[in-house]
């Protein structure tokens, strides 16, 4: 086959492929509308309107995006409550909290903090008024965010705003399961400063009707 014959067959094949693609597109449109859109102006108008709405959805203001994100988070947690076992939900949400801490402060060093750093952290907790008890071979800290804490935008916990920026204006009906994300954040924070494994238990949160988010931290000595 010479060069001219090859190019002629190539372009014919390409043109056929393009025609197939166009026909396939019209076929889908016809299935969606129940008619051939080329001969049904109403159907074409419907498709054009849907395309316009999709484009507009990609340009929503930030406030609307956060509202949509909050609604999506609520739906996600509701679905987790319906489909996952408690242990799985807790592990998953705590892993998300750990990722949030890493996003803010970076990946922890492979080198564990020395005794002086751990002691400094415990001294800080005591000076801040947190209750610390020795119970056998573990140390228990009753930790809370504190009612005067705020997120970077100045929204206060005492005013009912969650410290999580995704759900700071807490979506109505958000499951307390979401609070395990905060537990994971706290767990990562303590383990980094102490260099020891800790367990975190949620005592109460804004979502459970409390005025603060409180956690029981068990430090394994």
C-alpha cells in the first residue's frame, strides 16, 4: 500500500469513528428524553438547562460550598452509622482526625520525643488546670478543648461552633459519630508530645448537648 492509499483509508476510518461517536451521543440523549433531540426542541432545551446547572454548580460561592460540604458530611456519617460496626466507625473517624493533625503540623518525626519534652507537655497540662490521675500503670488525663477556645476564624466553642472548619456551623442532626474525628486529632497530639501510645474516649461534646468537648486520655506508661 502506498502512502496516498494509506492516508485515504486512515482518514475515512477516522471520519467513521467520529460519526459513530456523534450517533452514540444522540442515542444517549434520545434515551434520556425518550425522543430524538434533533427533532424535539423541548428535549434539547432540557439538556441545555441541565448542562447550564452543572456549570453553575461548579462556581458556587465559598459559603454555599461549605454548606453543601456540611450536608454531604452529615449524609456520609449517617450512612456510616447504618452500615458500619461501632469499632470500624471509630477507627475510620479517628484516622481522619489523625490526617487532619498531619495536614496542620506535618508528618511526625521518626524520632520519639525525649523525656524532657514529655515532662514539659504534662507540666503544661497541669498548669492549664486539666485533671491528671495515676491509675495503676496508666495515667489518665481529663482533657477538653475549653470553652474559650476558638478556630482560626474566631468562632467560639462556647457559642456553639465546632472547632472543625468543615462543620463549624454544625449541620442540624449531625451524628455524634463525627466527634471521633476530634478524638483522633487529640490522640495524635498526645502521642506526638509524649512518645507513648494513648487511648482516647469521648466523654461529651457539643453534639451530645454539652457546653464543651471533653475526652478521657489514657496514657500507657
